[in-house]
C-alpha cells in the first residue's frame, strides 16, 4: 500500500515535466459581438469572444481583472462577473461578462460626444491576463488583447448616461 502512495507523486512530477507537450496554445479568434447594460452604479459589458481550445481537456477562466480602453483612453479596470468554462477540442463563442464603473465612463463622455461629431466608430479594447485552471490544480495565464470597432452613437444610446 505504501509503495503505491510513492508512485502518485512520481506520476505527478512526470506529468508536470512533460506538460509542455500536452498543452497547445489556446487561440483568441476575436470579438464577435458586444452589448452594454446599465445597472445601479455599474455598467455590464457582455463581450462575445470566439475561442479555439485544441487541447483534450477543458479549463476554467477564473475571475480576473482587465484594463478597458475606449479609443486610446483607458477607462479603468473591469472585473469578470463569473468564471467561464472553455470546452475541450472546440471552437465556440463564449460570453464574458465584465463590470465597469459608471463614473469612469462618465468622465470620458464629453470627449466621446465630440468624437461622435467627426467619427462614427471607436475602438473598444480589453487587455490583461486571464487566469486559467485545469482540473482545479494546474494553472496558466492567458494573455488577452482583443478589440472591436463599435458605433459611438449606439454606445451612447445603450448606456443612457
């Protein structure tokens, strides 16, 4: 019985050393769609990402914080609402819910309205690292730097600030 207990740490060590060959890079294939909703003092941004996970195992994106940009202006940090499960061997669209502070967006409202006079769209960008866990044990950080051109007038009407 004790000999079997010594084999388990050896197997875990062997698996962790060979994990490089077991992991293929997860691909962020871009932003498919987005929506904004206002609730209390926060703004909920639902962003649909297309993600390809070529690995033979699924994993969870743990709650992480990201920096949010509107054009070249940083709006501040946004936190994930829920963990997100990424399915194994699949290319699917996943909805990432982020909470933005309303005050950060209100500060950018006047310059945004000025831009709306001359431009129709602006770049909405999310940048940061998502913390991924496999089987609740192994962790990895996935870099996220995705952007989408959004219609300024549509953004202003959705936010109703």
